[in-house]
C-alpha cells in the first residue's frame, strides 16, 4: 500500500508535468545555478502578471520533437506559418505579429540574444537546435519588456543543458522514415570544483519531398556544445563562473519553390527539377562568459557573448524576370507555359529563337552579434512593503553584411546546370547597430495585490552602407522608452487575477530612413489563473493596439527580389484575442493516470485604416481587412496514459484557416499592383502526433513516435512560391540511455 | 492611504510614458542615400507613389516642355507607326496573293513586303523608346501584341501558330478555332512576321512535334511560304488593330496625351506638370536595360546569353532580318528627339536639354549630347550586320555599348538629380 502511494505521487507529478505547460513539477525542481532559465519551476500558483509559459525537459522529451513549431503547439497565443515541414527556419509569431522568420519576437538562448543580428536584421535564419534544449520559455505581455528589442509580441528563451552537479551522461539515438536519424549524447561531471559538459547532436534526413529526376531534399545538422563552470563561496555570496562554447552547422537541400495547385493535388511532396541545385549552407559559433553571484537578497548575472553566423542559400529567384509565384499561379497561360515547362525540366532553356535561363540567387550573408549584459534581482522592504526589483543593462552590437549574387542555370534534358561565368552581384551592403538597453521593474506586494511597474529604454545607433556606392549610406540614432505596468491579485491560495499594459516596439532596420515610422503598439492583457496542484486553468485576453503596423520584405514572404528588405507601413491595426488553457489528470486506478490538457487560442487581427501598399501580403487594405497568416481559432489537445514503466501520449492540433493575403490588387494611373494570393486561404488542418515509451530500468528507454499520424497533407502555405506541404506521417523509433 | 499614494505616482508615470513622450529618432544620410535602394534594394514606396517634387520650385515651364514632347515627338511617332503598320498589312496581303498564284511577281512583292516590315519595325523602334501611357497599361499588353522581344520569339511557338492558323483550329481541336486576338504575345506581332517573311529555313523549329505540326516538313516550299505569308497577313492586321487601339487611348479629349498636357488641372490624373514630365522621362530608361544590356550587352557576352556568357551573335535583336543596326539607330534617334525636343515642328524644340540649361545642368546636357553623337557614329561605323560585327569585329560593337553607357550613366545620375526626376523601378537593379 505504501509502495503504491509513493509511486502514485511521483506519477502525479510526472503526469501533470507532461500534460501542462507551467506545471507544478516537484521532480523538475533543480537549482538553476547558471541563471540561464528565467521562469522558476517551483511556483504552485504563479503570481507573476503577464503570460509566461515554461516547457520543461520532461515535456520536451515526451514527443522528442526537433521542430520548434511542434514544440510550441501546446503554448497558447502562438501563430506559426509552416514552410519546410522540418522547422529548419521557423516562422513564429505571438499574439498575431507576423510569424515571418520569427523576426518580431525576441529569441534568446540561455538568456542572451541568439538571432544572427537581432537589431540590424532580425529575421532568425539561425535557430538553435531544439532537441538539445532542456526548457523552452515563452513570455508575452508586460513580461516581454525585460527582453528586447522586439517587445510587441514577446520573447522566447531556449535553455541549454546545465553543467551537472554530479557525473551525468546520456545517449539518444533514433531512426525514422525518409532517412531520418538522430544521434545525441552528452557527458558532464565536476572535478575539483570545475564542472564541465560536452554535448553533441547530429540530426539528418533525406527529405520527404520527391525531386523530379531524383536527389535528396533533406538536411544534415550538427551541433556541439562545451560548458565549463567554477563555483566559489565568498562571504555571503556564491559566485559562479561559466564558459560556453558552441558550434552548429547545417546543409539542407531547401528551396523556396513550391508547386502549382494542380500538381499539389496530384502529389503534394513533388519538387520540380529546377530546385535540384538549391542548397542552404550555414555555420554558427558562440562564445559566452558568464559570472553570476547571489546572496539571500541580491543576485547579479553578467554575460559577455559573441555569436558569429554565416549562411549562403542558393535558390531559384526568377526565370526571364518573372517571379516563380506568377508562373505557378497561372501555369497554363501561354506566356508562362514554356517557362513552367523549363521549371519542371520538360523543356530545355535553349531552343531555336529563345534562351530562357533560370536565375538562381545566392543570398550570401555574414553576421555577428556581441555584447555585455548584466541582469540583477534585488529584494528589499520599504515602508513595510516587500519589493522585488529587477534591473538590467545591455550593451549590444550586431552587423549583417550582404553579399548577394545571382547566376544563370541552364535546364537541359531535365538537369539544371550552372552557366559558367554568369555570376553577377546584386545586393552588397552592410547594416550595423550599436544598442544600449536598460530596464528596471519593481514589483511591490500590497497584501493580495502584487503590482509591477517597469520601463525599458533602447538607444540605438545604426549605420547602413551600400558597399557598391560610397555615397549611399545612412547614420541614424533612435531612442525609445517603453513603460509597462502589471498586476496580480491573489483571490485565494489557488486563484488570482492578472492584468497588464505595456508599450511595445520593433526597431526599424538601419537602412530605413528615420522619417519612416517605427512600429509601436500599446498592449493590454487581462485574465485569471487557477491552480490547485491537480487542475490548472488560465484564461488571458489581450488587445494590441498598433499605431503603425510594419512589415518588411524578405524573399520568403514577398517572393519579389526587387523589394527585398523594403519596409512597409500598415498604419493602425488591432489584434485581440483570448488564450485559454486547462489541464487535469484523471486517475484511472492506482497504477494508471490519464493526464490531459486543452489549449485554445482565439486571435483576431485587422487593419484599422485604408491604404494602398505594394507589400506582397497586403496590397490595398481597408478598415477591417484581416491580417495574413493569422488563424482565428487554434486548439490543441493532449492526452496521455501513463504507468510506472510505460506511457503514451497523443497530441491533436487544430489550426483554423488563415488568409494568404490581406487586401486586394490596385491600379492608380499607370501604376499597377497585383496581389498574387488575393482571396486565397491556407486551409484549416488537424495534425495528430503520437508517442509512446517503455522503460527498461537500468537498460534505458525505448521510444516510438508517429508525427502526423493521420497523414494530413493539406497546403500549409503558398509562400514563398507556390503550394507547400507539411511533413507527412513519420514513424521514428529511438533509444535513450541515461547514467 | 499609504497604498494609494505610491499607486497614483505609478499611474501618473505610466500615463506619461504611454503617451509617447519617450521617443526620438534622427539621421544623417549620404548624398546618394535612396532609402536602401542603391544596392538593388527596393524602390517601391510603402504608400502609393508620390512623385518627387523639386526642393526649390523651378521657374522652368515644365508644362510647355510636356506639351511640346507630347505634340511634336510622342504623338507623331505613334501616328507614323500607325501608317507604316497599315502599309505593311497591304504589302503582305499583295505578296500572299502572288505567292498563292505562284505568280512571277511574287519574288518582287516578297521583297516589298519585307521592306514594309523594315519600315514598320524602324518606326516601332521609336515608339519602343517612348513607352508612356496606354503602351504600358495592363502589363504592357498592347506593346506586347505589337512587339514582344526579348521575351517572345521562340521559333517553335511561331511555327505552331503558323500551322494552327493554316488549319483554322488549335492543334486539331474543332472546338478551339484560331483567333489571333487570343494568341499570346510571343507568337504574334512584328517578331512573328519577321520569322514568317524572312526565314529561309522552311522546316519547323520544334523538337517535339504534335499532330498538327507533323505534316509541315512534308509540304512543298510554296505551300509553306503561302502558309507563312497568310499567317503574317493576319498578324499584320492584328498589329493595325492594336496600333489603332493605342492611338484611340492616346488621342482625344480624355486621351493620355491630353492628360499629360493638362497635368495639374482637373480631369488629369497628373497632379503637376512635373509628375507628367516624370512619366515621360521614365521612358528614356529603355536605353539602359533594353538597349545597352539586352541588345548589346547580351550578344557581347557581358551577361548570360544562349551561348553561356560568351560572345553570342545569334542573340542580337532581329537577327533573321539582319535589322539590328537599324533598330538601334531608331532607338538612339528617338532618345535624341525626346532629349532635344526636336520633333515634327522645327519652330518648337523645347526639350530636356533646355530644362537642364535652366537648372544649371548645361554640362550634363553637353555630355549627353556628345554621348548620343558618339553612340550614333559608332553604330554607323559598323560595316555589315550587327550579327557579323559581334563575331568578327567585336571591338566595334563594344565601342557602341561604351558610348551608350556614357549616356545612361548621365541619365541615371546627374540627369534625374538636376531635374528632380525619379528613377524608374525597373532600373534600380540594373547591371552597372
């Protein structure tokens, strides 16, 4: 009897941890000595205002996802546009901001900015390997002001493995459909007060798409991490010195070219012959020194970091000056027919009287991002009220150098080959930012009410230089203060109400003149929480009032290389919605538990003005037009069954239909603008993922998972060019051994 | 009370900050900063185009300049093409009758038909440099119907249409009768007539053959010449219709010409003469991309061409008729007409050259005029066809290219800056 009771208690903890983000997870409680994680594991009823969600190592391990899109599907208020099916270059937005390349959210790894150049070029072409993370944290609302520069939507923090306190290691190997393999291992220990950790991951796949004429459509990613730390106690203070070194590379056969509607209907996984040479090649390195000190009422963490990133993506830009989007939307038009047949490899580039080459562009870019960041927490009493003061200062510098070029490829007998000496440079420029940011937030507890007031300041010196023209440059200084107010009112031990209001902004890139309005919004949230340790329920409503909604063009969202990096004003816009999550466990009997959770997000985004734009997702918008790629309804349901040695989980995710474009085409005088995907929608979709594992005690654990169990094959997006599928059903079997 | 006072202080602070007082932005830019446009970046504005207006208002009479260019340069070019298009239709019709009858006059009439094409083409090359208004609308539909080079011209496609035209139906499908109006631009217009009248290889040019095309190579030369001629005749008729359509949209009280001339007045889509002038100046950029890069640069191997990026004689414009040099000459002379305002009325020669003089740009004007003179001289110095010269006397063609570049360098920089005109979107990412 005693035995059963004890087992059931640990099952309960695990069940809740698995079922629910933010869960109370006794077993997960571990001292975050590296201060890389922001949300505490301990809270029963979390009393901070603002939406903050923590996905723990247990939850991440449950489905063994490598794709951050799938990881975030159980977090409310997240909107995603799928692209390659593997999540190699994620498109994540929170609360209705454009998901494009996750450029409107602040992305961090271990608490420091990890995007290639978060100020100068926020599109996150580098995204950390999700499989090696031990926690994922999502901040929305006023919680975001501690983590700029993007403060409208929120921040995402990915937490890497800490240096263990004792000798610890694990291996995880897996294999699955379409040549998928994963090899992941780590080992760490402590020798004479010096702790270390080494971790390596390789994930690769041949790809699930079928290239005309054959060939791989997959990827090969490597990640290496080394961490060292040294701890010492000095008086009341405990000091921790850390060094983190990481390296990642990726080669993937990815392209922006999708399919026509007809070809997609026939085989969603086809890829045209013109995409055969496409390849993304990236390399990322990070060095970070950390010092943290803490006493009973003060903790201070200093981080010095440097990230270097290089990428070169070779892919189809155009054919005869025509965008592939234009051809795929109207392939039967006789003007397009020959070009379309060249794309498919059914006609040669050179025939008597005509030579139509494929223009392949390589967007070759080099980035760096470095800085010094100090974050502190100080608790004190003043006038009998308990204060918790958080503060931080960051001196950051980042740069992107673009060395884009194009080359001609000749399609001959279905094979696309490079035309020698056809290289010509297109975009050659550098954008650079030096930014000083500060924040301070004081949380004061007045009986049941905890009130937080804070402000974030950003001072940015930006420089743009056209490397082709010495006289084409811009120096710009921007300063902005972003206040926030948040509160939590505790109704009982298990329930409370939260509210918040804060100012959000997204910096404009260094190449945009200071006369162009920056993106700003005032964001409100209000909600409530309940958590009695068994049932957790949270409902948060939000309203983001944009004075000026902005978008910028990348090839991935515009598909028009002549508009690359242009920024567009969308004027006033409103985004509002509701985020609800509920979770519980149902004890079937003393051995078996059924944990389940339901997450629902309602989001409505609309323009609040009339204007004509040349942005490829907007066109002419009118008051009330919806924001593109924002589903109104999203539901995710997780259910599990777990016993001592085994568990199974099923995740069902429904995403409502979303518009591919907001407005309409327009003509004014001789100026015409065609909104290519006007009136089109990404259809609603339901994906089901299944996972199961069995524990062999001292001999490790075997797991099996099926992503996309029902083999959903609807269109996930018609951008960059043409219809694209998500990942088909993929079965993976893996083995984990931990010591 | 103790609670209220810190709370109200907080509320005041937050209200103040939310009201937007905490924001500022300032910048300094390089002399050629164009909003990140300079390096093939976007020229597309975020809101509808609001044309640049000169910072210091000019005293030059821009309306008079627009009026002269419209009345004495642009309109006469369109009218002249219309006349040559009609003449071409007549000549080709006469040749077809003779060819069908296998008359002894057919060879002579064939030459006259070819001459009529040469005249129409040279005349059209003036219009190519003057692409304003109705020629541009709807994705340059009317222009494409008349001349689709360099996008159009795949010989196989034209061969297919010759056969479909001959059969009266598309690929043997009785439900799909041949109608020139529905055919795509790459299969009709002057480029199709050139192949039909000038090409002495009478076999088709397709690698895969459909049912309709199968009998073609087995027909007699005369049958094939007749089929080509009758097709050319239909195409010539279509060109006349399209030319008439351009003229009808150009002329008349509400025509585009009137819109340009009445810029700034009610009823005109142009809010000022400067905006209207900008519309005309954009046409001059044809010299940059089409003339310099496509007509000269590509055959010279400066860009990818059908020979890779080697010298490629067959990529010259109008290579079958060997009319490339004449086309180029017409383009350069059309540019000069717009630039100097020297059109159909010798008494009024108000042109961009005068505007440059008025804006302290006489040096720019002189450099452009010199460039035009030298480009024309270099072109006329080429012996034989351009195609031969590309292969056997490359330096002479390179020389033309360089002289044209002298003009376009001025055009893109000092010309538009002095006159506060806009760089057209299409030339932002050109190949210099």
